[in-house]
């Protein structure tokens, strides 16, 4: 009996104690789960973005280079002096007072100015003409020296190569000089006219070049007309050079030969 009364009473004690422990444990575990769950449910905050590096400002465009102003009065003065020197055959000399120096100074004032460039080409043309005259007179060394001056100004000028070819041709040619009487030439005598007509036959031969040296243009034209009186259809190739004493030079080019009585 005693055990029967104690047992229920002790059982109830144990049940209440177990229930008490169980409720506290449940409440603790519930609180812990809520706390842990609350911590894990909050998303992490993103890291703040770094500021972008500043980019250098673009460089300003380069300012255009201003071309120097042209002194037009000075340019006109130099071109005029160059033209005057060219007319007087002051081509490369005297220094500082010749066509070449004036045109070069003009190019310094106005680079690549067409009139100054053309002036230099005209100097070369003049040297070529002088070399051609010397060649036809048989002055081959002088002709070569003149062409060297032309090369100094413009070695690429096309006329120089042609003049050198002419020089080589005349240097290798057979040249015959026929003097003319100055008095008979001045009188336009018949005997001289007949002599020239006879020479005209040889002058019209293949590969022959005629150089007429006369004291003036009128004499040179008269000599040429008498030579043309010779029979033959071939056109005579002749060059008139003003000079003295008057004469005719027959130049047999290449393999041509001259038969002068």
C-alpha cells in the first residue's frame, strides 16, 4: 500500500519534471533555431564599387604651321635682275650678279616659284645653244666645258643628253673648211655664186651638215640661197653662225665622205 501511494506520487513528480525540462528545452531550441535562421536568411551586403580611374584629357589638335609671308616686291626685283643677266649671257658669272644667283635667291623668297624655276631652265637652254654653236664650229673641248656648266644647274635636263650626242657625232665627223673671199661676198659676185652652187652638190650629199659662218644675217642668207641652186632634191641641212672670217664648213657625219675639189 505504501508503495502503491508512493509510486503514483513519485511518477507524477517525474512526469512533471520531465515535462518541465522538455518545455524549457523546446523553448531554448526554438529560440536558437529562430536566431540561427534569422542570421542565415539575411543576404550579405555587396562590396562598395571602386571609383573609376580618371582618364587623361585628349590632347588639343596641333596648330597649323603658318607659311612665311612672301615679299612680292623683292621677288619681282630678283626675277627682273635674273632676266636681265640672262639676256646679257651672265649665266653663272660674275658671282652674285648672274642669272643663276638671282633665280636662286628668288627661290629662297618664294620656294618652287614657277618663274624662278623656268629661269633656271632657260639658263640650261642657253648653255645648250652655246655648246651646239661650238660643236658646229669644231670647238669640241669648249662645247664640252659649256655642257658641264649646264649639268651643274640641272643634270637631268633632256637637252643636255641630245647636245652630248651631237658633240660626239661632230667630233668623229670629217670636216672640210672652205674660206670665202670677203670682197666678192660683199659684191655678191657671179664667180662666188658659181663656186657656192658647186659646193651645194656636196652639201646635199647624204650624211652631210653645212655650217655657214657669215658676218651678218644678210650674207648668211645669200650664201644659203646659192648653195640651194645646186641640182638635187634632197633638202640641205645647214646652220648659220654669225662670225668672221666668212667661210663654209662641210661636215660629213657617220660614214659619209666629202669630195671637195
